[in-house]
């Protein structure tokens, strides 16, 4: 029996996403099994995989983040990495495919799901350079 085309495409996307995920962002098989049993993956459940710094960043709204980047409390790179990591953890838990991250410093993180992590980090580095 031939595998349906959509399954071939889905498997290729999963493999591609996995190959580009840093090792420290990967969930164990046990964690993935536990995620399947959760009703809600956001909030306390996903936060247990984040560092205190990442939780602090994600706990801010977009206006607060812009102010903290301008005052150099956070770098744009820190913010992009925190949101990309959270998205990747959620993606792995839900097998939803999203492209991660940024268009501009003034755009709220919820809109940063437009481009690749590499491009987002590149733009964040440029933003930090401009603010220096």
C-alpha cells in the first residue's frame, strides 16, 4: 500500500524541523508523551521547559519589550530566542508547523511568526547593532 502524499510531506517537514532544532530545545520522548495527555500546553506546563530569563521575557507585552530593549535590559536577540524557543517547544508538542519569528523591533512578538528563526535572529542582531 502506497503512503498518501500528504503523509510524505508531513514526515519531511517533521524531519526538517527536527534537523534545525538546537539540541537543548528538543523534548524527550517521555515529555512528548506527557504533552499528549495535557489539555493545555501553554502557561505553567510549557513554562517548566523555559529558563527564568525566557519566562521573564515572554511575560512582557510588546510595549514593555520595546522599552526593555531600548533601555538594554534585554537585547532583541534575547527576545527573539525566547519566543522562538517557546514556539518550537509548542510546535514539537502539538506537531503544528509554524515558521518562527521577527519583522521589526516595533512589531509585537505575536506578529513575529512570519519568517525563519535564522532570519529573525539576523534582524535581531541588526536591531541590537543599531541600538548600540
